[in-house]
């Protein structure tokens, strides 16, 4: 029997400043459960990918659920986050791609020394920190008589990827993901100021016809807009023509914007005004300021709705992962 990993031990210090970024900010699973699609392609058996490494049942995780740390295997943990992060009715290949992203992200995080927010656990159930977690009991209560079929669907999609991780230079990658992109994903360097070769901008096929709330609008009074901005940047000067035009980054999102003579990033504007993404336009309209926003999430890495769309088009989970994580290979994880 292979040696189990105990993830409380910080294995290698990759010491990325990015380490503690949460993986996603998406949770389309909060939306209404749709009926499972009929006759989607069966998950590809893991044997075909031939990972040489640890199986999910051999990896032990400390999971912070509420205030309690529970120890469980990766095989027990992954279905709960896949069904927490995606609708169980998503295509099987998309659910499998999510499983690989989650597994990879956790191992990356552990190898990087864990998250300072919860040193007592490897992961937590807060989607604002780690990943959304829907326990089997919660899923049962939520899905009622559909529980058996839907949870089995998720478990099968996870099992099809048993032990597989996305690797770059033979190391697990920072496999971040988000809910939906505005046509293309964002380059890591444009969001978090660190460049990773596998997190570049790629096309993403989802759109308003397949994503709930793909377009959103946020309107506030000029006074409120200015007050929010001035609280963060008191030096802003709102005399004259104070609202500039957004400057796009490589993916078409807002790279920067000048307000009252102060230039800030699109990411900061998103934070300040609670926008769903940095893919936005902004305009003064009468006494109001209106943002029009596309997609949801930070935009880096795998788009979950994009993954589902690619799966609908016939792509395998392996192809989906290699679509969103440029230049990665898929293989097993060996305890270094
Ligand atoms: Zn966490």
C-alpha cells in the first residue's frame, strides 16, 4: 500500500504570495438545480489517463467545516466541493474537470505551506477562501428525491479522475477557476500581479444563452460613487471631467481606469463597487453612474460555465483542462 499523505505537513515551500488566494468565487450550485441531462457521455475511465501516483482514497485531508476540523480522504472531500461549486446537472466532463482542478489546487496549496487563515486545516468550507462545500447530508436535503441520481453522477465524475492532477514542470499548478468569463479568461498577471505561464488569456465559449445573470447592471448616484471612491482615495479631484475611459487589458477586461485624476486597476474598481467581474463599462448617465458587467468571477483559469459549454461540444475533461490551463500535462501525484 502506498504511503498516505498527511497534508498538515507543509511539504515544500513554494512561497508564492498567491498561495492563499481562494480558488474560485463562483458557486453556480447556489442556483436552481436543473434536471440531469439525458445520456451524456460516460466519464472517461481513469485507467486511460494512467496516473502513476496516489489514489484519492490514499490522501488524507483536514477540512474545516464551520468551527470543526474533520479528517477525511480526498475521495470523500472532492464530491462535496464539486457539488458545492457546480450544478450536479452539469455535463460529466465538466464535473470531472472541476474535480481535477480542486484536487490540484489543494495539493498546490499544501505544498505552498497552507493558508494562514486556517493553519489547523488544509482547506475550509468558505467559498470566499477555499471552495464551496456541500456535504452529502446538505445535498440530500437540497435535492430531495433527486439526491441518489445526482450525487451518484458527481461521485462517478470524480472517480473517473481518481488521483489525476494538472502539472506544469511536473508540479501541481495553481488551478484557480471562476464562474464565467466575458468571452476570454484573464491573464493571471493582469489580476494578481504575478505571471504564471499556464494562466494566460484563452477564449471561453459561454454566453448569455447558457449562463444565468451573464450580464448585470449596477447603478448608483454620482454622490455615492464619488463617496465610495474618495473613501479609498481622498486625493481624488471631482471637479471637471472626472470619469475617464477604461483601458483594456489583454483579455478585454478593464486593466485600469482614471477617476478624479487617480488611476486604479479594474480589480480595485470591482472590489470597491462589488461588481461581478472586471469585464465592465462605466458611464455617467444624468445624476447616476452605471456599470454594465459581463460574466462572474476573477476570470483567471478555468471558467466553470465555459467548461460545461466545451463539454456540450464534445470535449473530454482532459481537453477542457488543457484548454484553460495552458501547457499543462495530466498525471498522478507522488508524495515528494
Ligand atoms: Zn480556506
